[in-house]
C-alpha cells in the first residue's frame, strides 16, 4: 500500500508540475535565482579561501637569520630544538652560499645581484609553523636565541599576519552571514510561490480531504513536486555557474592579477552536491509549509 | 420499493442537544436533537440560513459542535482525533450542489480518486469504477473531462464517486440545486436506489416538488432549531412562504 501511495504521489507530482506549468516555472525561476546567488557566494568563498590559504602558507613560514659568528653546532642544536617543537612543521637550514644563490635566482633581484660584492647575506633557518596563530610565539623564541643576527633577527611581519587573520575571520563571517540571509529569503520566496501554486489547487485538496485522504496523502505529492522543482532549479543554476566559472575567473585574473585567484574544477562536484541538496530541501520545505494551511483537516 | 426505516434499531446518527455558534457570533444551531436509524432516507428542509448546511458540516466533521454531542456509528464526532478523521470520512459518501469534481481529471479518474486515497490496487479500482459508472448510467464517458459534461452528468459522476467505496452513509447538500427538474428527478432516482441497497441518506434540499412527491422522512429546520420531524412528510408551505418573503 505504501508503494502504491508513493507511486500515486510521484504520478500526481509529475502531472501537476506540467499541468500548472506557469506556476511551476515561476517556482523553478525563483529557486534558480536564489541558488545562483548561493552558488556565487560559495564559489567566491572558495576562491577567497584558496587565496587566503596561499597567504597563510606564506606568512606561516619565517626565516631566522643566523649571525655570521654563530658556530655551526649551535645552529644545529637550535634547529633540532625547533624541529622538536610541536608547533613547527619543518625546519630547513640554508647556508650563506645557498641564500646567495636563492637571492640571485630571483629575477626580481637581477640588477641588485650584479652589484653585490662578496656575500652580505646571513645563513638562515626557514621554519614552517603549523598554525598561523603560533607564528608570533615561534618568532619570539627565535629572537631570544643567542645565535640570531641582532640587526635583522627574522623576517616576521606581525602586523601583516594579524591583519590577514582578521581579514580571513571577517570574510568567513560575511560568507556565513550572506548564506543565512539567502536561506531565509529563499525559504520565504519559495514558500510563497508554492503557496500560490497550492492556492490554485485548493479545491483539489478540499476534495481529497472530503473523500478521506490522510494529511500525508494530500501533502505527499506537493512535497515531491517541491523536491522536483528544487532539483530542476539546482540543475539549471549549476549548469549556469559551471559554464560561467572558468571565463569569469580568467577575466578576473587578467584584470586584477595581483590576487592569485584560480579555477578549481574539482570544486564543481562539491558545488553540485551542495546545490542539489539545497534545491531539494528548499523545495520540500517550501511545499511543506506552503501546503500546511490547506491540508490541515 | 420503499424501505421503511426501522426506528426500533439503534440510531446510526444521533444529535444530542447540539448547539453551534460560529466564531463570528452567528448562532447556527440551538439545542438540536435528532436520531437517524440505519437505512433511513431523511430530507433536511428549511429556509436559507436556517442551519441545514451547518448540520451537514457537523456530520462530515468540517465543524465541531459548540455544545452537545454528535454520534455517528457509535463514535462521538466532537471527540474524534484528527488522525482518525480520514478513516471516518471513508465511511461517508458526499454529494454537493457544486459537484466538487476535479477539472483536471477524467470521469474515470475522478471516481477512482475516492479509491486511490484508500490505497486500493488498480485492478480493484477498475472493477469498482466500472460498477459505479454502470449504476449512474455513465458507461462510455470514462475518458471525458467534467467541463464537457452537462450539469446532470457531472452530478452523476459526483454520485458515482460518493458510492464507489460502498459507504454506509450518503450525505448530500442540495444535490439538485443546479439541475433542471427532469435531471433533478433522475438524480433522485439514483439516491433512492442507493438507499434501497442499505445506505443511510441524509439530504439537505430546497426542492419542494421532490420532497412532496417522495414522502420520506422530513426534518424541517428553522432559525437553528428543529421545527418539525415527520416520518412521511412534505416540504411545509410555511417555509415556502418565508423563503418567498426572504427573496
């Protein structure tokens, strides 16, 4: 009997979607627009988090400059001490010669490198810190080490790191806030669109109730129709976003090159999952609430 | 053949001191006491606004009484849980003045609808719908949509839908109100046949000719109270006069 009812609900939902095509399309359109906005929010959020990850990786690595008169044994002792610290991911010792080679290999230093006589650069310890919040503490530890170059101890820029941390927190908060607003707006719009659809069919609902249909028998086709509407809208939104994603990113890259935005095709599949799920849930929830007033016996 | 209801048996419908006041303050029924035995054919008559439709709405539990009790088949409707209501309504066949057919469904689908909500298998539905179509003489119109049928034919479809699940009670609210006299008479023949098969029929009507001709039980309601209950009654002239006055 449950299977028969499910079959009836599926058939009714399918027929009703096509019979009330104008209202169905209005519902699809409003959900599509909302999902496109939500999708753009997710894509921008993802792109920004990639950019921030890049920055985070950069600023969570500090170089500790070693004074020229520090004995090598002391350098290795400190290197071991750092490597044993749980906050540190890795430590690499760069000798003075290696530092010079690195400096010369950077095209930006081409002219400066030609003017250098001898090797004015310090040997250094490149320290990769696990957590951005711990960089300040590791930097402070390095500055207290006796072997550090007192004139230029590390390349740590505390202010910049703090600003980055603040920026990333604000961006995350803004993204979540925007998603919450979109969610509330979308549920209200979908609910009202579906309520209009239900209003057109209130006589049908009345007849269903009079012949002894249970609340769920009446509600089922509407909820399934809502899920169907949501999935169609999600598929359209996804197709539009997938088509627009790559060209927009490359346009952005060419116009604002200093922000390292990148196209991530792998994110499309997670976006598809999120949008389809959101579409189905929005449709179901909107229908459930929209139909409630008429279904209650 | 006219079946005489057995008043000695336990009533299947019983109104006990029923009052109904709507939220607007309108007092629709006042201290109504009514008993309907199984197999009865009862006309509810009275001027517009007298309370006939309120009785129908209470019987199908679209409304609850403000005071008093209504029992149908031993169950008190006012205390019935909401989730039990669909099961109760499946025991009742409903016919309305405006037919209440679904315009997007064919004749067959409209009738089958009453069985679909019960979760009946397709094969069973086909056989029962064919039987109901035969009873209302609409064989061959299965695939027609309601808009392409006459008023009388639409009411036949509504009756077929009301009786397809073999209900014990038929409740009809002005079923001939939108029909010409000849068609109304045909529709009444159908109700008589359904009643002869054992179903209890309660019908609210304004149709004086039919009531006077059939001489069945007549319960006259006036200003929310039962004014008259005749076992073999007529549509009283007083009501006809007051209706004329009202117009």
